[in-house]
């Protein structure tokens, strides 16, 4: 496992997963798999609607327990790149349950958090393994967002071994 940061306004994480490229692709593009690993430890994904095509929409809900009680966070975005099994990119904005974009500050995000970010995933076939590089543009390196992604990718590494 290697984690590297290419700039201060992006999180760049790399993992080598014990799964073929086609299966890792499904982890990102099939709701039943995405729900199983996405989000930090303790998060649940009750909704993951994805129309995986260029221009297709995504709408995801993440539920978490917080010291103040349960919290739901909704995200909406659009797929920008869909190169089957090798590259996926999508925009991501915080939204309400109906998919209307909301200001990040309304969800407690720090001042200056961008309204729209972009997630880019590249996959490289290594035979029975896959090199995955995930870049989240707009989320600062070293931020809580990076910590959340590391937890999610750890969950992905474990989950992908249970699926055939």
C-alpha cells in the first residue's frame, strides 16, 4: 500500500488490491458493492443510485452515528469519464435528499470547502491484482476527508476479497 499526495488541494491514494481489474471496477460502479465499502468506519450507505455513463447522475446517502446523534449526508454528482474497467471520474457535491446541491458550510464543512469536487479512479491490471489510484480533487491532503478515504479504501481492500 502506498499513499501519496500530489498537491495540497487533492487527496491521492494508491492501493494494490487482491482482485482482478474487472471486479474492482464493479466495486465503484455497482450499487450493491459500493454500499458495502464506501465511507469511513461505521458509515452505512442506504442509497447509491448510479447511472454509470458519461453525463449520468449519481446520488448517494451516507448515514453515520455522531456524538450529537445520527447524521445523514447526501451527495450528488455527474459521471465525467467512464472508460470501462480502467478509468472513472465523477463530480461530487453535498445535496439534500432530493438531489439539490447545498452549501458545504450547511453540513459543517470548513470555510473555503469547494461546492463541487471531483473523484478520479484509475485501475491497472496486474493479473490477479489491480493497482488502483484514487484522486479526490478539492479535498486537502491531510484533511479529515483523506482520513475518511483511507478508512473506506481499507474497507474496500477487505471486502473485495470476499466477493468472487
